[in-house]
C-alpha cells in the first residue's frame, strides 16, 4: 500500500509545478526564443507569480474531483464557469463555451472543434489522480477534453499530457527512473489511437534524445516544435522539456526559454516534472512569490493534499 506522504509529495508537486511553470512563463508569453535569449540570456527569475487560465482551469478540475472522485464532466464544466476570470488570459473561443455553460447547455455540447492546447494545459490532476488506472485515465482525460476541445488533435494532446503526468507520478512514487524511448512509445501509441497526425508530431521528440547542455536543449526544442497555442505545437515541446531536463528546475527552464506559448508549455512541463520529482524539488525562490489569495498557492496545495487523502483512503 502506498503511504499518504508519497501521494502528497507527488500530487502537490504536479499541481504546484503547473502553477510555477505557468507563472514563470507568463512573464514572457509570446516571445520567440531568440528574443528571450537576447534580452535575458536565460530567463529564470519568477516575476509577480500570477497564474493564468492554465492554473485556474486546473483548480476547477481538482475541485471537481474532490466532490466527485470518479469524475463528473458536468460538474467540471460548472467549476470552469465559477472560476472564470477573463483577465487570466483565456483564448477567444472559451468565451462562447462559458456562455453556453451559463445558459445550461449540456457539457458535451458546449465545446468547439478547437485543436488548441487548452485541454492539455489543465489536465495534470487527472493524470496524477488516475495514474494507476490507464483505462480510467484514458476515458476521463478524453471526456475532460471534450468539454471544450473536440478536435482530435486537442483531445490527443490532452490524453498525452495526462498520460505523461500519470507515468511520471507512478515512477516518482516508486523511485524508478524514466526510460526515454519507453516513456515516449507509450505516449505515441495512446495518442495515435485518437489522432495519428498528432502522434507523428510527438515522434519528433525522439530526435532530441542525447542533447546535452541547457542552451542546446532549449534551442533543440524551439527548432523542432512551433511552441504555439496548438496542441501539436505545445504538448510535444513540454514532453521534450521533461525528457531532456535534469531535475525540476531544468525541465521548466527548457520549456519556458523555448519561447512561444511559454506559460502553457511551462505549466505542462512543470506538471510532469513536479509529478516525477515531487514538491520538495521545486525551488523555493519560485514558490515564495506565487500569488496566495483565496485561490492561490496554499489553496492549490490544499486541493492536491485532499486528492492525496482520497487516493490514500484517509
């Protein structure tokens, strides 16, 4: 039986890893890699510590899972609406989704054919909570994505990110290493059942194996993937950042310094790295500045702790 402390360490690591990567990347969102390098050399200083829609929607999923641990998509849609603050930087299509939820349209009819990374950016809690049940993970991840993103690429991106978090959580709890090709193979197989084109893009991560040096890793990710708001452009970049990075800090630095949709790629890389390395691996200088209002840092940690308690049967 897995002790509660193990669940807490890796669940909180993934949840706060999302928050940290999101807040760090927020400061340079939209900057190309070359501009980040020219201005900062290496961007690594946490600014105001404010999260974006990535973390806000992740919070909604955690709240929903606590109330309904088997996952209720209708409840999750309501949580998204309750937490919706446009100033967090939501994409254009989400406004229509929120309006349809507000009007009472069924959860499975409010989404669009978006291929964006929005379903993947928020999905970490599904990955770590269902890490030991691949069948349930697949079903819940796809249902979660369908609320907003109904294009196969958007759904495959969400499934890949959830599965990456799940595998990282499992390995982290067991104290096992990550095998680059084996990890990637499972993601490619699962995503290929949903979107073969997405899986083909994910395969490009393999070409980066063996890249050495932080600067080279950043340039390799940025030159291999567009690092944009699409699921194929962002999710493989985050997965590559995790597989190439040595430790939590380097994983997130590779993701954020690759440029583009830096908050989301940082959030996803942080979610996977936090799931694997655990809460204690996140640098304190990145944690301390995080906003800590009613639904800030302590609230996120509390939600993840509650999910750990549910998983441990406490």
